[in-house]
C-alpha cells in the first residue's frame, strides 16, 4: 500500500483554496504581464516587508527545530531571504525610483499577512510556522511555475526576474524541504505536532491572508 506524504495530502485537500488564491487579481495580472506599474511598485514594497517577516519566522523555526539534521535547512532559508531576495528588492528599487506616494497606505493594508503569521506562532508554535510557510511557498511556486510556462520570461524585467527566482532549483528545493518537514510533524499536539484538521486550518488561513495581502496593492476605483 502506497503511503501518501502528509504534505501532498495537505495540498490535495486544499487544492480548491489554492486555485482560488491563484485566480486572484494580482496573480492573474502578474502572470499575463498586465500588472500596472504603480501596482507593481506597491507590491515590491509590501513584499519586501513580508520577506523581513519571513526572516523572523525562519529564525524561530531554526530555534524550535527538534531535529538537528534539519537545522541547516532553516539556516539556508534565512541566508536566501537575507541575501537573494532582499538583494532583489535593493537592486530593483535602484531602477524604479518613481515610487507612488501611497506606498505607506498599501504597506499598512498588507500587514494582515505578517500579523497572521507572527500571531499564529504564539498558538501554533513550530508546527504552525512550518505549515504557514509551506502554504505560502507552495502558492508562489505554483503561481510562478504556471506564469513561466505560459510566456517567455525576460530576466531583465523586474517582475519576470521575481517570477524566475521562484522557479529556480534553490526555491524548488526550499519548498520540497518544507514539505518534508510537514511530513515529519506528529499528529498529536502534545508531541509538537497537529491533527490534519489543524493543518488544513493553518493552510487555508495562510492562503486567505495571502489574498488580503495581494489585494492591498489595489485601491477603490483602480
């Protein structure tokens, strides 16, 4: 009898929620290259802020990691966030200086994602943090894989470079490893894990927070 990895089963149970998130306005426009310049500028700002939150979450999972063999994964994730991803924002900002005046408004509206992830650590601990990040990275891998398959990317363009970063071998390995960490979670909270129902709840709530996060770049009338 073939045993389905827990992470695969988690994604399968929540495929409808994932598809709904992938159908959101930002991901659609980013995928077909119709995203307005002002919206992309706002996205750059809110995403950079969340990457900084992801650094904190990854630092927590490194601290809370029960298996020494997995410590290097969390360290590699932190290195990639502080290096590759934040370097991307630094370089992109140097080429996109016409930042809309309403950036602060978008950043404030987008804080729902960081608030959710950081708050969930206090109740979900290590297991909650792992599942939340697995949900987020699964979403980005699926979005960017579909976008890369639907058109030719130009890495010289900032948006295409961001998509390309999320289909790189290093990012795919990061998602695979997060999935492996989900597979290792015990099914009982007393052992540092969680039931399938709880995993589903975290996964769905993270996708919902991602929806609100992406919608933050749009204002009434746009």
